[in-house]
């Protein structure tokens, strides 16, 4: 099995190792104009497949053990910002109908991860 692509990926995953050729990107330089040069880092397709395998298995495991809250929508399949807006709207409408208060706290994280 280790001589097939899937065999190598499974073996790498089980051993916790990844071949050096999969880890290093190929750098491609494209000169658009005399002053503008664009540099691309192309990673191995097999490395991307391995990354997808690990991500899929990790998410499955976390969801199976209920370690991810069901209301989390970010970075999850079949969920979006719209889901959260519908939850918020339902919460506010139910409070209004029941003549209760609805409290919400919003954080603006726009510049939380700015690196420049």
C-alpha cells in the first residue's frame, strides 16, 4: 500500500511525518511590469490533499465528541453568517413577543489580526 499515492498519504498521516518534498513550496516569480514582480508559493498538490484529509478527520472527530458547539458557524460546512443572523432575529422576536428584554453584545474584530 505505501507505493500508491493514497498509501503514502495514509502512512505519512499514521507516522506523523510528511516527506520533505511535500513541505517545501515551489517559488514562482512573475514580472508583470518593470517595477511590479509577483511571487507565488506553490505547494504540492499531495500536501493539499493531506491537509484536506487531516482537516476532514479532525472536524469529524470534534463534532462526534460534541467539542464544537452546535451554534458555531464559522469555518464549518453547510453553515454561514446568515444562520447566525436568523438565530439573532429569532431571539429578538421571541423576547419582543414575550415582553422580555433581549441583550446582545457585539465585538468588532476588524483590526484584530492586522499584521502590517
